[in-house]
C-alpha cells in the first residue's frame, strides 16, 4: 500500500471522526493516510509547523491550507498544479470555491467542505425547564441571563483564546452591519467603513457578551465550551458548525439534545470557511496524487465527511436530503447568499486576509476583550489604523 503524509489541525473528537472517514476511504483505494495532526483551533499552529517543515526541505505530501494562504503558497512555487477532470469542471463548485482553489485558472487546491460560522448552539432542555424563549435577538439572550444564572447555568459558553474572540467579534459585526459592510471593512478596507460608528458598536456588543460568560474562560478550548452546552451547564455557544461534528461524535441527536439558530440578524447571511487540501511539488512520491484527489472529490465521500464534520459538501451536486436541519439550512443559505451578495469570508478562519493582517486583528480584539480599560472607541481606532496600514 502506498502512503501519503497529511498535515492538518483536526484534533477534536468530531474532527478526528471526520478525518477517519477520509482515512478509511483512502485505505479502500490502497492509499495509507499517514497522520500529522497539529493541535490548535483555527490552524495557526499547523501553519507554523508547515512553514518550518518546508524551510527544512521536508514538506508533507499533502496539507490542509485554506483561504488566501493557498494563493500565497502557490505564488511562492511550493504547490503542485492539480490536473484533474473534476477539478477542471468549474460547474461543480460555487464561484467563491472556484476562485479560492485556482491560481491563473489552474487548480492548486482540493475543496472538501464548507463551514457556516454564524451559528448559536443551544441546549433545549435548559430553556424548556426554565420556561425561557429561545433567543432570536441579542436583547433576548441578554435578558435571559439573570434567570439562567439563578439556576446555576452559564448563559454563554466561550473560551478566551485570540481566535475565539476574533470569531465572536466578526460574527457580531456581521450581525449588526451586514455582509456588504463586513466586506467593505475587512476586505476592501474602504475609508468610510474603517471610520464608521458600526465598529465601535461591535466592540460594545462584544463587551456586553462577555458579561454573559463565566469566570473560567481563560484557556478554555472551543470543544470544552461545547461540552458545557451538551451537559446543560451552559445554555448557548456561538461558534461554527464544527460544534455539530463534536456533538455528533458524542452521540447527541440534533433537534433533541441540541438546537441550532442563526446568530441574531444573520438568517440570510453565511459567514464561511472552506476546508481545502494542497499537495507539494517537493513530494517525491507523486503517484498517490490522482487517488487522493479522486477520493476527496467523490460525491459519496463529500457527503459522508460533511455528515461527520458538521459541514456541507464543497460540490454543488451532492444532495443534502439525508442531512439534518442545521446543515440543510446552511446549504440553502450558502446557495442563496452566493447569488445575493450575503456571503462573508471569515477573517478569524483565514478566509479573507494575509496572516499578518489576521494576526493584527486577533491581537487588537483579544487585547480589548481582556482589558476593561480599553474603550470601544480606542479599539475601533486601532483596528482601523492597523487595517489601513496593512492594506
């Protein structure tokens, strides 16, 4: 059996379960997935390890690289062009996927699945037992906090990590200002958007949300926050749909053990991240490439992987009839948002910025989140200055 070393950051229970789907399908085609996982939500640690290995002249055979990093690595000459009939068929993918995986028209990445990030995950029994309505607005979530706390339940489960705080901030900005403004601010860096009072309002809302959290958020990983919701120790978590993959790995049933609701104000908007893999030119064993691509692009594999991961398939032609309500909603909204301008690429999950810009945003948002002396006005000014300088 041939082997292919694969670097990735899927280390939680749900992520490992979805990776196992890939490994098993590759094994059926006589290709051994040699695992090289790097722990750390968002993939920052994995990218640091990957850079070190490439500099050392020992890249893995394949790696999980997402967003603009794909273009960056390709322009540096490290990525192998991927010649494959299905990758060349642009009709199989959404326009935003086609744009992501190609450099000068040539595919250099394999799209696997699409995440929706603007979700609230709720424990329904908590709301039923306390006779609290499910929150569909920020004010409803905030007003439920005293009742939840009186019952010993954390209103909002969260982990105080830079990428988690940035995720919450981008979701709040999308919620309050919409996808068009979100793109003007983070991607276009339009001067009118950089100085808009909406940024101050987003920081104010972020600080309000922090008041709904418990004192033990420092160094809590996202899946630990998910566990609190699953166990009824917390009512809500705001996080991407990889939470659903975690719930699935724990044996929880959607619609019974947990619910999903779009974050207030984002019903028709899709804050997305896309799972993609690349292959390296320096990999001496290029024979597995067709098998690896065939497997990842197989409709059955994309369906089964997404069912395990909590995502939707990257291929447009894969039916989602067997998926749960959360995934079917994500699939519908992504398709509609692709045509209506309601798509927003996640900055917290490497879909919209260079690593330098992303790190700068993380640093400002994280500092604001942890320093009560830093005003929303000051945070907005510093964020605008940073984005302007790195444009």
